[in-house]
C-alpha cells in the first residue's frame, strides 16, 4: 500500500502547497460538541440526510424551515407517539417533500433516537464514545436499528453530525484503489467496507490525523482538481 505521506504530497501539489491544502481541510471533530448535541438536532439531521438521498440537496435546504414546522421541531418524544393520522396528513403537506416512506422514517428514527438516548444518556454522547476505528460497526448499527440510514446516507449523517469518520465518495474510493487496496469502484459490500476501515486505521496510526481529514486529503489527491470555491461548494453538498 502507498504510504499516506505520498498521498498527502500529491494533494499538496494539486492544491498549491501544504498551506493551501491545510486551509481546505475540515475542522478537527470535537467529542464535546457531540456530547452537547441535542437529540432533536440528531433526528433533524437524520431526516435531512434521508430526504436528501436521491434528491437535489438544494431543494431540501431551501424548504428546510417547512420541514422543521411540519415535524414539530423534530422532538423525538413528541413524534414517537403521534397517531397515524398525524403522519398520514404529512403525505399531503406542501411544506415538505411528500414521500411517504421517508416521512414514516422520521417516526421510526424518533423512536430509535429515544432508545439510544435512554441507553447512553443522549444520542450525541453515544456517538462521542464510539471509536472511529470501528465506523463499520456504527454504520451497521444505524442500518439495523434506524430507518433508511444504511449505505452512504449513514456515512453522510455521521459527517454532518460532526463524528470523526470517512466517507467512501467516488474520489476517496479512487484514492484507495490507486494506493493498492483491492476494493470495487463502489464500496457496498461488507468485505470492502472492512478493507477500507482497516486502511484508514493504518493511515490514522501512521499520521495521527483525524479520519475526516484523511478522508478529505484522499479525495483531493485524485480525480477532478476543483478550485477552492468549487471544492467548498461540493463539500457542503457531500461530494
């Protein structure tokens, strides 16, 4: 496998040097911020990621105030016990994207957030205590106990909540394959995810960098070499 030093050097060259690359890196995740994260904000981000999957993110963002109103501020304790009539009415609510299965996932995930919060003293505290060296295990839990939180949706949820992990985007996967990791062009299987996890663990040990920065450097070391403004825009969209 290629050392991460070589991958970082390539990213620095593409972005105009070490200082220029550093300016493009995300903040170092702070576990304290996760601990302080309110459960309603966790549920809101779950909903945002679920509704954004396969849909134009700009549309979801533009209509988000309506989502907050329609889903009552995403308070898990409130939503978990709302009757069927409440959810049926949302299917025709013009404030949100009217997708029945995704709407119902909010109810299921409200119960999921409540369960985890009760077990760990808050969903954010639960995330703060989960090691980055086992993102695969966390993604598996999200997929099994949550609703529509599998695959890339789970990865993006963790990223937007501020948890320190990798995202197997097209460029990150290309970087891993170029470095010598035997995985498919799209990382979907448990076997490939385990290989990705092991390599990120190795690079984290080699560099001492947080996983989110390793992931971003990988993405910037290969593929289309976007300028800083476009890179920032695409990053906000999760590319």
